[in-house]
C-alpha cells in the first residue's frame, strides 16, 4: 500500500454547504495531488502541492480550494458545494524524482443533492 | 484533440485470451509511460512503468512504447477473470511540473 488515507470515504451533502476532504500520507513525499474522476472525463487534476504551504491550480480548480499546513496532510475544500461537484475524488502522492509515478488513495465518493 | 486518446471499450474476452490495450498521444515530449489498473470503486494502482521506448515485461503483463508512432500498448497474456478492471494509460514529460496526463481508461471484461 502507498500509505495514503482519504477521509471521509463517502459523503452526502446538500447544495450550498461547505465540504472538506482530507488526504493523509505516511511516505513524507513532497508532491500531493487532488483529482476528480467522472464518467467520460477520466481523471482531472484539481489542485496540487509541492510542499508545505505551496499549492497551485490544476485544470478544474474553480469552486475548490486546498491547504497544506503539514507535509502529511492535504485538504480539499468545496466552499459551497454544487451538484456538478458530485464525483469521486482521489488523492495522490509522487516521489520527488523526475518521471516519478503517482500513487493513489482509495477515493472519496461525494454526492451533492 | 486530447493529448492522450484511449478507447473506452468495454473490451470483452474469454479467459485465457491475449489482451491488447492501447493509447495514442500527441506530445512528443512524453518520456515516462505508465499503466494503471482500477477495480470498481477502488483507486488506480500502478501496474507498469516504462521510460522512453522499448518493452518491459512483468509476469503476464508486457508494456510496449513506440515513440516514433506515439503509441503505447499493454499486453496481458493468459487473461484471468481477476483482470477485469479499467486500465488507464498515463504519461509525462521531464520538464516543468511533469504533469501526468491520463487516458480516459479502457474497461476490460474477462469471462470464465
């Protein structure tokens, strides 16, 4: 196992409520990522982090924010959830070397009603 | 046009068949190529990793990269029902952020 834990694994919420997903790693890797996976779109990068307090946007970042105050934790926040954010969210980590591969968590399934 | 194209399938084969899964790409800067396997309701798991061109074999799995054609393949020999999953190709270039670009995945069904 890659040493990645996502929580919660399942969540149902209502439109307009804030939601925070947590990713915790035990590998001490610098790079951490949040993806969403939807039918027909595959995996799309939301945000990524290259160190504590160092984050940047991915291709589908609108409506999402992230924070990384410790190496091991990367939080994804939906400030005001919408139905279009119903998805499966995956956290991933990457070793700090050129061409390093990603290792994924088990996913967090979010339903926004 | 997407940077990485992958047939979504599903691809249905009988147990014991040889399976060929493929991706094409447009960015000639890609140097690192990966195949991930994803079971239903699970996270993607790394199956094969290849640098630049050539073949790599691991048990029943062979990954092949043809950079001149911008084409990568994953072959599964003696396919088993436990191989039923979605297979994602992914690739990256050794520059800048080294963003990993994914195909949308091919669903494989191996029937007993």
